[in-house]
């Protein structure tokens, strides 16, 4: 499963429906991208610091499109208009499925594959949530 890391607090803002645009300097190779693990990290990742071992999967998202970022997009992207800068791209995020329980995962730069352990832990949480939802619907 593919993952993308997003710095705290913007990951939480996406998971809570407060932010539906992610601003990046690069365009994904293909779109749309469905069922992407959103890994929130606390360290800004760079070429020198390329992972955060204390990341957490907090949601599953779809990235639908990418377009030039406009000043009027600031509210949807979790920033003030004074932070706007030309030349960036706005990725439109839809179908956000927030996890009830975060899952430990290493945050990395760009898109990357979750490890087998991370995928298995995610599957356990998602399966538990689906079973709970079905049970509540039945009774």
C-alpha cells in the first residue's frame, strides 16, 4: 500500500475534514491515487532527514487531482493568505477515512510503500472498524 507523509498538524486537519488541499512543489506521476495511507510526522523531512521513525497512519485518503495553487485556496490548504507563494501545486483530497486508532509507521519523503508489518497493523485496525460498524448497524 502506498503512503504519503504530511507534517503535523496538517495531517490531523486533513483527517478531521478541515483541509482538503495538500500543497506540494511536485506533481504525482499518476492521478487519481486511491487508498493512500496518510502518515503524519513531527519532523520536517528533507534530503538530509529523509524519515521520521515516529510517524503514525491516521487516515486513508484519495488524491483526485493536482493543479496550480491559487491564493484563494489558502483556507482549504490550512494556511493564511500571507503564506501563499506562486509556483506550488494544490492536490485535491477526497474520500478521507479517519482511523479511530493511529498506527505506528515510519514517515518517508514522497510516495512510498508501507512495510509488511505496517500494512498488517493497518489491516487489523480497518477490519476491526468495519466489524464494529456492521455490529452497530445490526443491533
